[in-house]
C-alpha cells in the first residue's frame, strides 16, 4: 500500500465515521453554506469560551465523501484553537490537513467547511451569536 492509498483510506474512514458530526445545544456561533453546483451542505457550530478558545465543535449536513471527510478532519483540528488562530487559517492549511491530492473540480467540496468558518469569523456575515 502506498502513501496515497493510506490517505485515501483515511478520507474514507472520516467519511464513514465522521468526527464531531451532529449538532449541539446553544453554540456560541453557527453558520451554514451550500455548494451551489453539487448541493453539499454544511452547518458548522462552535462553542467558544470567554478566552476565545474553541471548546466544542460540531458539523452536520449532507455531502460527498470529500466534503464530509474534510469537515471531520478540519473540526478535529479546530478543537482547542483560539478564534485568533482560526482567523489565520487559509485554504492551503486545509489541503495539508487532508494530505491528499484533490482535483480542481472537488476542491470546493474540500473547502466547504472553511467557507462556513469564514462566515462565522466575518464581521459582515449573517451568523447566529449566542453569548
């Protein structure tokens, strides 16, 4: 088994058994996005403590293996990070977390959870804040 096969298997495992999947009561922040071309949808919820640290994260929705796996991997990474740190995350970091070559047609699927996070972090976004 080569390295690409191992990463593909990790993606399939996160798709079959996504981490942090579901919803939470009383999130501090939540937002959602739908990929207009394929219909993948992600609702992302964060619970942030007064120091700005993500103490709980959940995602829900429906999507392909790539969007579900990347949301699972990305939400695992988010736990324990500060909101300040989340604001510095770029699309390249998501690609590194996935550790797989994703073609241009599937890139929007992989980045959907990042799009939702940007909505949450944007001062202009329409998100729910429950302090």
